[in-house]
């Protein structure tokens, strides 16, 4: 799991190669490196740290030329060391390789190569592959043949880009289970793990499919199937992401910028044609059993969706974390909806493959165009949220939830659980939502910031809610953990008294997600739990709706949200909690856009 990138230029690519891995840094950032051909030889520089650190140590910005590869790493095989960073060189230094994924049989291959006298500098699976290349080339003296022979020997999942001084005009690339795309420019072509690698330079992309390899020159490219060796003709995708949305645009962090992108993100989600939304509702309606699936934040989006579908459409679908999906016995006629920002998450991909093998219908909500999940399902909704660079998901998660509310409404209508009139009222609410989000962000951020500052020292949080506010609380607790590294536990407010209440004392803070008072039953249940915490000396912070004096009376501090449709009250609280986590992390001086130990796109198991 990493970011890989390569450029072949007819003149000089300048700093574009370095910029390209900078734009992929969110995929992994524990070490990085660049290899270019200069004066017929491979110049390799790499080290541990983020791109800017390594650039200072190794002067990567001086590494220019016509052809090069680069890599930003999130360690899987071998710890974070300079030797284990990519690119990796073969023993004779004539081949360099960057790799994303796992070569599962690398141990056997490594032992074989060791017995043949090969010396390794690193502990990585990638260095095994690059030495296989050298060996294969020695036998065939043909670069394409050597690439294929080496590939035949490896198993697992991998995207690989190879650079060789034997052919300074072409990069050799292959895709199997890990993402890889081409970017087509003028007198210059690109390859990268995702669109961000080349979005600054070209809007034309070609998405590689499983088992395809490419020989990429500055003005030409040839894609072939690994299996048949036959040439494959592919369509060129026009990328419509706005470049500006992938920049920080004056905000101190991508996380904050992406939270403030949310009104626009929701507008985009509203523009998804109704037919695409109904198609998913119909798939649900026509299936014998349905499941909602995601992992990390997208699992919580699935949980929130479960509540919306249950209350609006009177259908209960299990929400499952993709990594636990194997507990389900899937049958023909079942339906699985996957939610994934990146469209590349290993756990979600694996669960989908199994579901398909068992004959299930599959659908997905995905943000990244051309991603594996978007291509493998029967029906996909592209959420159109634009690049999300901060590792923690904010705008993408909100848009996914909004889309699922739309799905719930379509399903409610199809199943006759809501009338046309109610449906239309909700549609009007949906249309007003982007403006409400804008207003909330502008008006509430100051209040949220103050409370976050006052409480950033708190080491233990309980995030509590009832009904749909419960999965909102869980997602918000995850956000808090991800960016502040403080302990936050999301749970149903009514569950608290069955054990966790014993922890409560003044140092343990509880954040309550209080529904608007008109949601009487949920509101009442939440207030009971607030009283339980308060009366045990716990500190109560609350997200409440204006005019809720009872809730305000129970809280030591509260964010007072202007009244909104109950349809959206949970989503508004989700946004406030995102800001809350952001400002707490800011106060604690955390690495907000790239929290320790995490990566945005986890493409390994
Ligand atoms: C990683 C990220 C999480 C994210 C999860 C699912 O674990 O660190 O923030 O929620 O992957 O990612 P996806 O791209 O499938 O939504």
C-alpha cells in the first residue's frame, strides 16, 4: 500500500516526478524515493520520512531527466528503513522497480535467489522481483520477455513499474489487484497509483484492468494482456475533477478544507441522476437478503444507512465491516452494497469478490474514478466528491451518507412506506441541504473551536447517541481517535448504564448527540443517559438543537445548532463532530492530514 508514479518525457520532466509523489503522499508517508536515468545509468535516491524531509536530505528535486519512477511508502514487508524504501535496484543496478501490493511467494523466491548467489540489501518482496528481472534478462536479452518471465514467477497482488537502463525510452508497467492508471500528455506520458499522480498535468487517463501490462513511451503506449499476449484497446477517460479541489486553497490543513468543501460535495451528490439512485433501491427491493458493507469510516456510513433505510423504507439490512464479511453465507439472489471512498480497500474488494463468486448482485458507492471496486460491481454510483487528500474521510463520508438517504427515500417510495407527498417534501429538504451545511459551517465553527480547545486535554471520551445518532456517534469517535490519538468510544446512550457507567468521573468526558426535541422518544432516551452521567459526576458536552433548554441544562458546554429537518439532524451533527475532532487535533499539534500509523487507501490485508 503505497503511491507509485512514473514519467516518460520527450524532453525533461523537471520537478513533475517529485510533485507527483507529493500528490500521492496520503497513500503512505513513512519513506520515499526516486530513480531516474542520467547519463545512461540509474540514479537512485531514497530515505525515510515524508517527501519534504527526504527531499531535504537527498535533494530529490535535482533528479530530473526524461524517464523516472518514484514511490511513497506505507511499510508492509520490512520495517521503515532507508534500505526497505522504494525504488529497489537489481544487483547490477540496471533495473529499478517500484511496487504496490504484496508478492505472496517472495520468501521461496528469495531463498532460491540467495542460493544462486544474489545478495539483498532489503527485506522487501520487491527486491526479489527486481532481481528476477535481472536474471530473466540475462537469459533472453529481451526486456519485454524478461518482464513477462519475471512476472510469471510471482504470486499475490501487485502494481509494478520498471525502469531499466537497457531501454531509456520506456517504462514497463503491470497491474494485478492493486490500482494503476496511465495519464496521457503531449510528448509525455504518466503512470500512477491514482489520478492525483498526474492530475496537474493531464486530464486524459486510461484505467488498466486486471492482468494487463503496458510498455509506455513519451508518445506512445501499448497495452497487452498478460494471459494472451494480445494487444488491448482501451478507451481514454476524460477526468472531470477540478484541480483546485485537490489543492489546500488557503486552509491550514486538507481536513479543514475538505470539511468546508462539504456544501459543494453534497450539491454534487444531489446531482447524481435519480435513475442511478433508484437502480440501487430496486436491487435492494428485488433481492432476498441485502447487506451494507464498508470498513473504517465507510462501515459507519453503512451503519448510519441501515438506520435510515429501516426508518424510512421499513427494511432492515445488516451493516458489516468488510473485514468481517466472511461470517456471512452469501447466496444467489442476495445483494451487497459496498461503500468505499478510494474504491481500492483490500478488505472491501475481497468481500466483494467472494460475494460475486457466490452469485450475489453487487453495487457500490465510490469516489475514485476507474478504481477497482467501481469497475467490478454490477452497478456503481460515482459520488463525485473530488479528491479527498486528508487521510481521514470527511466530505466523502458525508456525501456517501447523503446518497444513502436518497436511496432510502427511493426504497421507501417503491415499497409504499412513504407517500408521494412525504417523498416530495423530503426532496425539497434534500435540495436545501447544501445551503444549510454552508450556514452551519460558517456559523458554528467558532463555537466548536472554543469547546474543542477547552477539552483537547481530555484523554477519555464517551460519544453517545440513540437511534441513528448512535452510529453517528461511533463515526465521530473514530474521527476523534484518528486525528487526536485520544481515546473515544462510541456507544448507544442506553447501553451506557450496562457497564461503562462505572468509568464515569469528572475526567471522563461524554459527548452527547442529542436529537431535536420533536424526535420525542430518541430525545427522551438521550436525556436520561445525560442525567445518568451528570449525576455520577461525569462531564457532559452536548450537540443540541436551539431551544432545547432541558438538554442545555444538563450539559456543561453545548453547541447549539439551528433547527433543521429531522432527516438531516444526524448529518449536521456528523459535520460538527468532524470540526470538533479537527480543532482538538489542532490544539494538540497533531499531524492532522497524515495521522501516525494510518494511510488513506489500505490496499493490503
Ligand atoms: C483506511 C483509512 C480510513 C478509511 C478506510 C476505508 O483504513 O485510514 O480512514 O475509512 O480505509 O477506506 P475506503 O477508501 O474504502 O472508504
